[in-house]
C-alpha cells in the first residue's frame, strides 16, 4: 500500500465515525465494556488494515531480494539418475493397488524457502522429492506419494509392490510398533 492509500483508508474510517463512536459503553453493574455494531465494524476495518500493513511494513525494511539460481529439477540426490527405470505403486486412490512401470525424472523442488539476514531476503527451491513419470497413466507421481524402487533386472519388473511388501518396509514396521504401543 502507498502512503496515499493508507491515508485514504484511515480517512474513510475516521469520516465514518461520529464523535460518540469512540466512547465504549460500560455496564454499570459488571464494569464490562460493550461495543455497538458501528464500533465493531470500525475495529474490524482497522484490524483488516493492520493485517494488510504488517507484511508491507516488514517488507519495507529489507534492502534486497535475492533468488538463488538453483535447478527446479536436478539429478537425484535422494534417488538415482534421471531416466532410471523404476516400478511404482502410487498412493493415489484413483490409481488403485496396481504396480506400474515408471521412469525417474529426477528430484523436483516442491516448494520455495527463504531466509533473511542483514536485511537481505534470499529465496531458493526447497523440499526436493523424486518425480516419476508413469507412461501408462501419462502422469507424474512424487516419491512422497508412492512406493517405488529401481528396476535392475527384467525379473524385478514382474514383481509387484503389494500391501505385504509395504508392511515389511523397516520404517512401516517401526510406525506399526509405535501405533500398537499407544
């Protein structure tokens, strides 16, 4: 917001007030203050204005914004190299329990993070996760929304990722033990 927009907003609020609107009525028995509808509206408008300003006031204190030029898609740090054949069972309900052939695309940034130091805001890609193309579906699923593993032989391609396979993953077993102990 510009200074003129702030002044206009405050002026509109002030112009809508009558002299007695700034007086809060008090219950003489309990001492509790009560706002009338007009006062509630004024308070809501002020809170809305302050909410809009809070970001701008903070943002105006920064000297510079930097954007790190890291890749959105990068070779696998959490996975194998792009193009690696994989078998994948999506956790999306619409894909059912079927194991599909997939092609690893690479690690893809799912978000952007930022840091602030000495008045400089630095933004960069974050939360990388393996992206897998499933040609049969024409869709991409992420490692965090599927069960998948690299295929190293033709025999492995024939093996499905079943519920039993998933139940035998070490961290699934650990979570089950924690769940049973609760």
